[in-house]
């Protein structure tokens, strides 16, 4: 689908002016430099009066956002996107801050280890370690975008296997879940702005051969390869229509619903992968972010 919305087109142009398509074909170091510069361009000020602090939890650096009145409410563990290669505490800082204020929940964002220096399951190990520490005395919801959506879903499978604390819910924003690459969205959006098929291939090459093999068989790495989806928590899956990963969302929804698990899906026409960064520049992205916060609030009651 061709994007015609002028606000979205402006967002794409502004992004590509700082973070060109070729960045994903560069070295990890150069990709990170360009990605960090782009994130800084779009970074919004945190809501006034929101306490934020950096610390280490279970050996993993994290950033903690603690809105007034969050005591007694579940924690939101936010895993950032970036293809497991880019991103960190600053790349999604404003998203986490606004999510904390909108839901009234403390948000904890882990600075998990990145590929290619650290192969899978290092990323999920870090997320799971923080999750286990944070939910020792309170429940929580796993939230993540893109690669972070993969980690949030993978966390649910990890907790099912190990008998750990299962998230109350999983909120997956344009996630990559290991679906078949011959699905229609991979063909229709092979040259989509913000994330092309060749970019997904470049990120995959950054993984070790062992990690790539795990994605064929292990649902903690690629949730859609699971033989069973029983026992998983409710899900809110948000997909961008102009995104090769789009069809992973409805496939995951169908798998959960087949087990009688609540799984709500929201597809966003005219929006590309990574659109959360446009939530102050695009009405469509703004409405999507509001829907994400609203779904969490509805689940928490």
C-alpha cells in the first residue's frame, strides 16, 4: 500500500534525512551512530515532574520511570526495538516516560545486550532477569516494539517453560515474531519505507549461526514456531500496515485465539514500521499510541 498521508510522509522524509535506508546495511557501529542521532531529533521532553532514574537490576542497566500514584500498580517492562542491534535507554526514553504517565504504572526499560557482540539468547536473558526481579513482589505487563515485541512475546514462552511469573498481558507493537517470509506483507512491503525486506535480512546476518538456527525451532526466539500457545497471557498486537512484519500480528492473534486466549489486533493503515516516533507529528500515530495506553488501562481496570 502506498502512503499518501502528508503527516506520515513528512515523518518518513525527516527520518530518512538523518537515518537513511542504507544505515541498516552499514556496520553495527555506524548503524548505531546514525540511529542514535535520529532518535535524538525526534526525542520529546519528558512529562514535567516525572521521577526517572538509572540503576542496575539483576546485573542489567535499566531506566525506571515512576509516576506519582504508581505504588500498588503493576510494572510495565518496556523492551525497546532496534533489530537487536541498535537502540538503548535513550532511544525510547520519551515513549517510556509518556507510557508511564498515561497508565499510572511504573515503567522499567532494560538496556539489554545487543548483537552482534552478544548472540541470542543474551537479549532475552537480560529481559527475563529484570522481569523476574521486578515481579518478585508485584505483577507486570510485558510491552515492546519491533525487536522488543519479539522479546516481550518470547518472555511469555520463557516464563511458561521455567515456571516463572507470567505477565498479566503482552503488548506487542509492530513485532517481529518469526512468521513465514513468504506471507503477503513481506512481498507487498518489501520496499516499504523505514523497514525493507533487505533490512530484516541485514539484521538477521548480525545474529550468530546458532541464533539463526534457534529462530527455526525455539518459540522463545521466534514465537510463531511454537507447537502450542496454551497458557500464554492476553495480548494486544498493534501492526503497521506498510511493514513487512505486518502479517506476523494476525498470525499470532489467531494462534492465541485458537487456545481461547484473548488477543486483540489493531492494524494501522498508512503507517510504517517505527511510527511511534511520529506520535507528536502524525494524528494517526497519536491515535495509535493512545489506543495502546487505553488497552493497558482497560486490562488493569
